[in-house]
C-alpha cells in the first residue's frame, strides 16, 4: 500500500477537536535534544538530513522513533516457499506541497522520502526506523535489536506514529459573521480504525513511549504521557506509580496481528523486561514450547491472567469487514445469541494447544486496576496448581442432579432439587409491583427495578438479595408517560399509545441486552421476546448450579433507586456453555479486587473428567458489594486445584 503526506498540516491539540491549518507544524521538536538519561542509545540511527544510517554511539543528542504498519510502506510480497514477507517499494508514495497561489504540487517518493519529509517538518534530526536500522536478513543483529526494543522506544524523545487513515474532515461552526471554528472527527476514531492499531508490535511501541506524535495524511496531533489515547478505553497509559497487569496486556495482544507468530511472544515480552531476559530470542525454536514458557513466566509474575470471560469487545475489534463500524454495547451474552463468525481473534488458533489458564479461548478484562493478594499457587509447565477455598456444584446441587440432567436441558428455568419449572412472560408480569404517582416524590420522575431473588449459597448463614443484571423495569410517572405516548411506536405491549403491562400504564420493561426500540430520547425494550426470555433462563440456570434451590417464589422485582437496602449483583461470564453433568467451582479464595470496591471477580473452573482431578479455567464470576455478599459467611476448607 502506498500513502500520501500533505505538508499543509491541520493541527489538533485537544479533545475539543478544534483545527488550525499550518504551513509548518506549530509545535516542533526542540533543536538540541539531550541524550536519554539512561545513556542508552540504539546501535544504529538514521540521520534525517541525508537519510544515512550512522552508529548510535557517535550521536551525541537525543533521537525519535517511528511506529507504523509495515503494509503501508509499499507492496508486501509473501514468499510461498519460505513464508517470509518482503517489501517492494516502487516509489509511488505521494508528498503534496503548497504551490504558487492556490495550486498544489505532488511528488512521488519511496517510503523513506515520506519519513524524511515528516522528520524535517517536525525538526527531527535523528530517527530510529526498523527497516533501515535493523538488518532483517542478519539473524544475530535482528535478535539483538528485538531484545532491546522496549529500550529503543522508551528512551526516544517521542515516537512518531504514522496513521494514513488520520485525515481532516473539516466541519465549520459559524459563531458570527466574523468568526468561525473548524473542527474534525476525533483522533481516537481514526486510530481505532487504522491498520496501525491492529498490529502487535505497535502495541509495544505505543506503551513503551513517553509521548506520541500522530501524523496522518494532512493532520497531526500530540498526545503526551498519561494523556496518550486517554479517550480510547482500549489503551490508556498508567501513571508512573502503576504497572500494566497481565490481563490488560493480553486483552490488547490477543486481538492483534503479526507477520511472524514468534513476534506474538517477543513483542509482548518486551513489555515485561524481567521476563524477556529469561527467554531466548530465536525464531527456530518450537513455537508452542516458547508460548507455554512465556505464559508460565507471566502467570508467576501476575495471576490476573485468570481474569477472562466470553468475547465481548473482540466482536467489534476483530471485524473482518472493510469498515470497523461501532457495534451496540447492548448485546445478549454469547451463549444466548447465534455466533457471529464475521470477526477474527488471532490467538484463538492456539486454544487447543495452550493451557486454559492462559485465557486464549476468551477475552481478558482490560482493567489495569485489577489486583489480588493471592499467592498460594505454582506453575509446572502446562499446569497451574492453586490451593484455596471454592464453592463447588457438588456442594450446592441436590442428589437428583443426574436424574434431571436431560429435563434441565429442555426447560428454560430449573429448580435443581426436585420440581423443574418454566418461568413464562406472564410470570414476569405478575411479579411487577403495583405503583401509582403517589409513590413518586416531587423530585422523582421514574424508578428503576431489577429482577432479584433470595438466595443462600453454601457457607452463608442467611439469605442474600441477588440482582440479575439482564432485565430492568422503568416505572414512569403517569403524566410523563401520557405526554410522550403520542410519539411512542406501537407494540404488542401498548394500548392506544400507552404502555399497558399487566394493567398498569406507567410501566416499561427494559432489557439492557436485547434489541432496542426508541421512544423520544430514551431506549425501551420489548420483554416479550424469545431471546430475552432465553437470556433470563440462562442467567438462572447458571446460578442454579451453585445454589441448592431456585424457586419461582424466590423471584421478585427490586427497586434500586431511592433505597438503602443492601444487595449484590451476581453475573457469571463463561467462555463455554454450562454442562449439567459437569462439576464447577467458583474460586472464592482468589478475589480479584477492582478499583471500585463494589465489584470483585472470582475465577470459575470446570472439572475435566469425573475420574480426574484436573480442571479447566472457563471464565469469571462478578459479584458487586462483596462486603454484603460475604457477611455471615463461613468459607469451605481450602483444597488443591490443578488447572491445565
């Protein structure tokens, strides 16, 4: 692929997206850069003035580094015999310059010409650029540079990120006759949609850099230190007092692509220099052995590797369509909806070769604040040995489990001990509490209700209120509902334009994971839907594996607004469907604590075989308000679990 660079650059310097066009960038690199404080210098650097490679030891000032997607540097040819990639550059890249009057001049150059022009525009004298500073054919030199890649980028004054997809889309806001403001689409949107964002090495380059300069076709933006990509929830720079945890890094790494599968390890290992030093940089060793070694070293360092569940964000990030359009966050769980095969997660090709505790079959939680104080575990090749307390299905289930196994697969909602039951749409409606306008205060316009149940897990001395996150009810003051009824679309749950559920006009059912219908500016959802009912069935079926009994009488609608009654939200997030005949364990002795103390995560294991003692890590249990949930709770005795 060939790219274009326009020297008449628009600058974008803040999240407000205001633009200004310049002949020269308004912010450039200082003329006299100091050498890195660590005294580290790359072996080679490119002198921008003549694009010659010079020894780093002879450069007595600072340098910058380049981050880009290699497939945008020319034509990439793959050798069918060796599988190696080769770049061919026919000099079809374009540089557009301002000519006389309003004319523009276009020059065709090779990729190095683009780099030289950008570097000169931003006053960069020396730059590290892999294709010129690292001989790809010299295996010894390449291995040495890969060993120090994190140092190359962390010691650079800044990293120039080349994103051709980042271009101006000017919109004008007219303030008055004399004044107008020009603004463009957000920087982060262009980055998310770029080829650069999908490459694995660029993850290491971005996270190692102290500051990033994004340069697009005709636009550039500076993002410095902890503000780097701050509005993108997929990459956020931690403060200097924090470190990346394993779950966050693996979330980013597993969805990204690389030309050589060995780089899937070497790029990520560069983010953990102490682990990198224990690895041998060698592209001829057995790949799976290398992967198991790396994941084992990382797990010993950070067990947040166990924080993973079903695919969620990956379904949008891994889209194979040409446009990476945003998908709705309001989706049913993966075990409910039909599988969407139109997305790719590169790491999944290894799910049958790697231990389950690596999380390659799921999606890690990108939360750098997750932590645990649990340390009673060891790694032996492919097996993780943990010793802790756990809530097992053998403890929770009644003795009739095997007899009811086939019947459970056919029923939406199950009472585990003796009498299976089906919970219908009418059952939901009968649970809705009556409410009139007098129950609203003057300041209140609506109430929110969630489906809850009274439950007692093994070890609890009393019933706890558990809230299921799938479905909510919104009750609205009747006069407000009447005011908006004329604009509401017709549905099976409405009568004469009014919400009419179980005879009450001021009730609206919200399924935050279902298909949506809009009413004015609010979103409303139709509960009378097979997918939504099945979603509720799955939620209760999952819970039923860890509780002795779930009865229809235990269910109720719980008002979450204006009340101080304690409750816990309980959600199970798994990479595979529950099998009624298998044994499962919630590792209650391994809490992963969130920055919000109301939400903690606990790994879930599945026993591989009744006659074996090995388990498989399959996801997480998320519990909010754990102080309430674990009050008056006696944990079971600790036991050893071997996870493979």
